[in-house]
């Protein structure tokens, strides 16, 4: 192996997020935008949130948005796409003109709220106002915000069209249109509403689209929303799969998937895990099974009421629950950067969906692990996914009860050792010595052993 290749791999291992393997730039490319080029006001706001540099997609995209050029941008999930369009939009907003000047369309209410939160954070103290418009909630707060005047609208297509048709909002002053997760926004589910919205927008506006994957259908439909001069920018690291993400799979029978999921969770003991199922019924079933085994778990699917969805998602974000089971539709737009593991319960028929699922972990330069449970039939699909996206799937040997017991014991011993270190002083030793008779009593009785066992499992075995 040449020194150059060794050095490149070393750099990727240190910080692959900052070293894209391959970048496809427009024919008429613009120079990169740097942190120092930001307005002083923005730099001060970013500094408050710990930002000292721009991410690759931000450095590459901002110049084109400031120049009002239509762009189709491909960048992996979790690479900083929101900042790539929010930062330039905030620069071009005319603050003393409180009418919608930028429209950001997203597929889900979760992503809508996240983008709105990012805008509020990055525009604090500037007087720039924004509103999140989505369904499933009252119209009144959204209508009130629109009447008072906003500069930026973040919306899901359906509820936005409701407001437009009721005369609550007009788009006469819109200069920028952004489509986040463009592959979903241009899918057949959203396409009719997208066409309606386009008819209300001014003809000469800048349109920027972002997506982790850009199949030919997206490229074709994008032409309906962008000017003929639209160009393509790709920061996909040669593939859309993160370099700091490992892909493993365990063979199993269809009827053994639930028990295999339990084994994987016991063995790996993830800090934060998303489990993806193809069907809503499996989400509900698996939630009951895992909860019955004592795991901290929540579920998101179309069958879950909106209030419960929000409660579950917030609990997952705040790490009050460690495992989130969901369908792809329910997970759209969820942006949580602390996910350490992804468990693919069913391999998706659309291989690009696997890219989205695995992209939930290994974000912002962190490492991650994606584990798939694969039946003999699905083995054909996973091999095709590997070929389509250049993924190195590692086949694992089935987990045995002995391996899991050993792993759990090692983990528990380490945790107990850490606890013991906190009681090294003389006074602490005197306190814990009073518990010694109880410990001996528990260790000598069969019934009491079960009590001690239950405590250790709850306290250490399934927790970090």
C-alpha cells in the first residue's frame, strides 16, 4: 500500500467527517465559504453554541445560495445540511420587511420543528421571525404568527396548502425555496401537494434541494421546481455510506427475529438505539416483547397517536429511553446525533432506505454500528444492497447464551468495580460494612438470590 493511501486512510480514521473522499462540483464552481467570511453577528451567535468552523456541505453550499443559484445538493445524513441553508438565508432576509421571504418544505412535523428550532437558535437577537407549519395541531398559533408577520416559513406541504387555500398566507415576496429530504418531498405521497404549492410561488425564485440519496426520479422531478440553469453538488464521500460506520448482520429464521433482537440488545448494550421495522404491526409487537424483557423502549408508527409520538420522541432525545422502534415513515426527519446503534429488524425492499436507516448513527464524525437481522430470503437483498452502495457487510456468527452471559457478567463486574472505587474512604467503608450481613444473607438463599439478581440486572446489566 502506498504512503499516500496510508495517509489518506489515517486522516479518514481521525476525522472522516472533515475529509470527503470525493466531491462533485458544478461546472461553474464558486470558491468555498469559510467561517471567517460570516457576518460578525452570525459568528458571535455561532460561537455561543460552540461553532468554530463550517462543515463541508456548508462551506460548499453557502456560496451558491448567496448567489441565488438553483442547486441539487447530495450530502450524507447528519452532515450539517440544515445549517447549510439556514446560515445563508439569515444573511439575505430583509428584516424590516415582515413578510415571508423564504420557504422551507420538509416531509414530517418532527423535521419541521427541528429546522424551526435551528432557525430560532441561529437568529437569536436579530429580529428575524419564523414559524413552523404542520398538521395534527391547532391552526390558531400558526395563524397568529402569520398575522403578526414572519420572514421564514418552515412547513409540511399538506398543512401549508390548507393555510394558502384559506387565504392565511401569500408567497408574493418569497425569494428562496428549500426542499429538505428532496427524495421524500418529490415522492408520490407529497408530489400532488408540491405541484399545487409551486403554482402559488413566484416564477423567479432560487430553489435549493438537499438529499442523502438522489435517484434518477428526483433528478427528473427537480426540473419542475428549478430553473434550467440548476446544477448538481455532491459530497457523498464517494458513497453515501459514512466511513466511520460498521455494518454487521446476523443470520436468523423468520420466527426467531424477536429472540435474536433481544440477544443483540443484551450483547451490545447500546447507549442509544433505533430499531427499524417494515410494518407498523411489527413495531407494536416488538415494543411489547422488549418491554416485557425489561428494556427501556418507545415506539413510533402511524398507529401511534400524535401526542404519544411527541412524548416518545422527546424521551428518546433526552435519553430517558434508550431504544426507539419505528417505521421509516415515522422516523422521517428525526435528527438525534447520540444514536450509537441501528438495528435493522427487516431489510427494506428499497435498498436506498437502508442508507437512510444506517445513517441514523455515525453522525458528525462519531462512530456507529448498524446491525441487520437477515433471513435466508433477505440474504439476497442484503448482497444486492452491498453491491449497489459499496457497503462491506460483515457476517457474524450466531450469538450463544454463553457468549451473552459472559458479556453481561464482564460489563456488570466493571460497573461494580467503578461503584466500589467511590467507597474507598474510611467513613464510606464503615457505612457499607453495615450492609455486609444482608449481602451474606442474600447470597445464601435461593429466593433472595433472585432478588439480588433482579437488582443487578436492573442497575447494571442493561445500562451503562
